[in-house]
C-alpha cells in the first residue's frame, strides 16, 4: 500500500508567539500551539494551514498570526486535509465524505450533503473546467462519478455507466484517495480523458459526462498509475499514447480507435514518454521496489515510429548502469541520459550514442532530474548530489551533501522521494505540452495565485535544496538545510536544525522553512538573500 507523501512534510502549531532566541538569526517568528499539531499545508497564497487536535488555523506567513480559526474542524489526521493546487480551496476528508472550504477565509463552502452519493470515496480535480470529479456509490445504482462545480457545490452531472469496476484507492490514516491515478487529461475545451480503473481509458464530454469512447482492448489491464511510476498519458496532434504493463498503445484521441498496439514487451515498464519530431521516445525502468532483485539493470531508451510503434533504432540503448531511474532530456536532436557515473548523448536519428563525460554521484544515489542550463550546460540532481556539466567540454561542478542518516530518508521514504521527484518533473513537462486551457483558468480566482505560481517557478529554476550533516565552510557541524544555486552550485544559505530528521515544510518561493519543533511549536525560518 502506497501512503501519500506530502514531501517535506507534515507540521505544526498554534497561538501567538514569543520572541525567538537571539542565537537563531534565521528565525522570523515562533508560534505556540494550543494542542498537538498533526499537519501543515501551504496554500496557493503562501499562507500556512495548520491542523491541531482542537482546531484548524491559517497563519500569516509574515508574522505567524492567525488569519482565521475553525474550532469546529478538529482532530484531523495528516491524510484528512488537502489543498487543491492553483485554487483558493481546501478539502476536509473523512472515510466517506468531503467538505470544501475557502483557505483565504476559512469559510465553509459545500460538503457531501450536496453530492448525490451515499458515500464519497475519492475525487479528482479538473481545474480547466472548475470541477471536482467525485467517485462513490449510490444505492441501488452502485458506483458513480459525479461532477461537482468546485465553486458552488452544484451538481453538473452524475453518471453510473462510466465505471464498470471500482478504481484502486490509496489509503492514508484510514482515508481513501484517488491521488495515485492518472490525472484527468483535458484534450479540448469540451472533453477530457480518464484512465482510473481496469475498464481502460475513456473519453467524456465535460459538460454532461456523456461517454464518447472507451478503449475496450485494455479492459482487464491494470491502469498505469503514477503511484507505480508510470508516466502521464502523452497527447499529440493525432495520437494518445497509453503505457500499460511493459507496452505502449497509440489511440486516436478523436474516436478512441487503436492506431497501433506494440506487440512486443519492453525490458521493463515504461517510465517516461516524449513525442519528438522523429518519433516517440520511451524510457523504461524496473519499479523501485523490484530493482534489488535484478542481477543487472534492464533500463532502456528507444525511439518508436508514430505510425506503427516499431523501433526506429537498430537496437534500444541499454548502456546505463545501476537502477537508472533518471529521466532523459531532449536538446535539439539529441537525448541526454545519465546514470550514477556517466552522461550519454543519444542521437535521435539512429540511436548512436557517445559518452559525454563521467562524474560520480555519492551516497548510492543517481540523478532523479536533469535540466538544461542555457545551451551549454546540463544539471543533474538527486536528494544530496548536484552535478553541473558542460555539454561540449569537460568542465563540471560537483557538490555532495551527505544525508544526515538513515532515519531521515526512512521518514520521507527514499523510494517515494525519488519517485515523486521523477513524477513531478514528468508531469510538469507533460502538462506543458497539452492542448486546452491548462490551469490558467484557475488564475482568475485571485491574481495573487498567478504571482505565487510564477514565484515558485522562478525559485525552482534558481535553487535546489539539500538536507545534510555536512559541515559548512567555516567548519560548523550539525544538521542543516542547504540552498544551492543551480547556475553554479554555490551555496546560497543554510538553516541549522537540532534534529537529525526534523519535520518541516519548505516554501521555495519565499525561501522560508516552517519547522515543527516539538509537538506544539512552529518556527518560521528564512534564508537570507544572497
């Protein structure tokens, strides 16, 4: 069972604070809670929602003062509260119900009493159409999908025939979720594609829920969930690429007709897909939980013909060592892919490869993201390694900040950390290439949401963060969160902690870490501007 991981974590506390110890120069404010804190969430406005055993509170990020308090919402577990990205809404969840509130004011908006179901088992946001797709059951009809207007809680439609089998659910604190599934793919202004059960992918009219097509050839196949490290469905002008098992199917997104179904299995399940001008570039890697059973890695990279799915290369590229979970990056007519020790450049034209350079990722890690830095450099990152490489020369910057100990990674879940990083990179890239409204339709809720998103993007492009036990340049030892500039690998600040595995939430846009120190205290600590 996969537990949802709100990466870098659950937090914190309430009631107005005292002056901070003078020695903590990075601290901005401290907040003393009235009861034990169970979780903390950042909102799209940069405010902090804090769950406690006796209330739910939102804190001002500048001063730590309560913006609003809900004493009627209490005893929420970490799995019982979600913030819907890019919207002003939060969702309070229980085992069979949901309630939506405004995270700006704390005001209740609507709840499950508005949903025509006997129980609510999960939901999927469709921001482009400002709705929640709610899954549950209604007697005597059985399972159903209900489209709820996210702003008003009005029912747009209810369909009982869309799901022939129950979707897989993920559980956190006895609360179920659909979050491990493929996100709804909005392929036009009026339609969307779902793949959330063994029924296969299907397309519906967003305004009515009317079924437009279903790929019955995939009936009975396990859906390619993000939780199992499959990539999002990839959509081109005339092809929908669907990974499943160790294969890929191409579907006509207009009518659902199968264009081709690659007959041969790959060496391992597909973990990344990209539509290029020359064909479909696919990467595969064994799921993280199975890699220790292998005598040798079976990761691969191959280019498929968009017309029939056949390989366009004489043979797949399989030179990677180790687990090879790192994604590829296409620059021009070359795909770049790195393992723990080597960076390769693979020509899309014929699959010919060259070893660009060598390096060393320490601590048993390997790259989980690869980014282009201008036209001359590539940046490879893992949880505790940064390698900046010249694509045309041997120049490189290598930074290694060893982990503080096994307890830190065990708390986060090493596999979850790596998998979610790869998922987030792949998901962002895939979303950027989709047609339709994307998430821009949600920005007009409040112009500050757009500003925040732009701030997060700028900060993520500028910095990366690593939690480490490494001493600083002056020889100070202990546990610290290091901020590094991606452009040159230079340190741009540290925040010191007195805990090997602290609970904290990092707001990359403002450079602020919200630290749960003890059961009833939050300390807001900020990186100084370089």
